[in-house]
C-alpha cells in the first residue's frame, strides 16, 4: 500500500476507511494481513485518531478484526461481500442522483466540479481527476438534501474501482464519460435518466472489481 494518497473532500475518518475498504475489496490487502494504526496513519498522512475510527467502521462491516493494542487483521471477503457493497451503493447513489434532479435543487456545484474534471483530463492530470471524482459524488449527495443517505454513502466510499488490465488514464476517461451523462441528466432535471445513469455507473464499477477479484 505505497500510494494511498492524501486526505481530500470527505471527513478524514470516512476517507481513511474508504482507502482501506478499496484496498481490501481489490485484494491489495489480503486475508490475514495485519494493519496497524501507526503504519496506516503514516501511509495516508493523518493522525492515529481517524485511523482508529476507520478501523472501527471496517470492523462493523466485517472487513477486519480488531486486535487490542495491535491494530487489526484483514478478514476473508468473497464475491458476495463485493456484490453486497456495490449493490447497496448503487441503490443509494442512484436515488441521490434522482433527488438531485428535482427542479428546486441548485446543481451549480455539480456542474462546476464536472467542468474541473474535464479540464483535468484535458491536461492529462489524472491525479487531479481522482480528486474531482470524489468531489462529484459528494456534491450529488449534498444536492440530494438527505443527510441520512449522504452519511451512509460517505461510510461506503471506496474510490474509483478499476478492473484488471486497464490504465488509470483509460479508467478516468471512462469514468468521466459516465459522469458527464449523470451531470447532464441532473442539469436537465431528468429524474429517471439520472437514476439510471448513476445505477449503471456504480454497477459497472462492481463488475470491474469482480473481474479483478476473480483474476487474482
């Protein structure tokens, strides 16, 4: 886990949990591997407190087992673990996109972030695009104006879900293409299309991760 990235956008606890969740779902952190507060805090660039809180979140999900004063150990996951995670995200994120499409909702932040993402891609700045990817989703949760949905989605965040044999450049292009369709549907207040586009986006991410899982 040499390139976890610094904390951006989400509260620190949720972001750390997201970094670790992605590493577990993709197999970067395997069953039985030990992780410590000190190592993760140093790797991600945060204090130990949010890492401790992230460990507690992941333990509740059944992804890790806490070891008093020793950090935690990664538990076994299977295809159902992955499907359950993404199917939950797909249901909630698609509904958030639908809520954000309501005529009374201000979608200027979503449009602004999408514009920044397009600019990052045009400049071949894929690390910057990564930041805008997260910001795009968070902006939709905010526009949905449902704190419960937003909080649950923040607790499920796991970043961009790349499949096997795909470059981060190609993945960013594909992700942005899907984001553009979602943003256009929200801008046009097309509730059904926004819901469908977001559901397809998350489901495609699930299939990519499943391919990666099955090709370990």
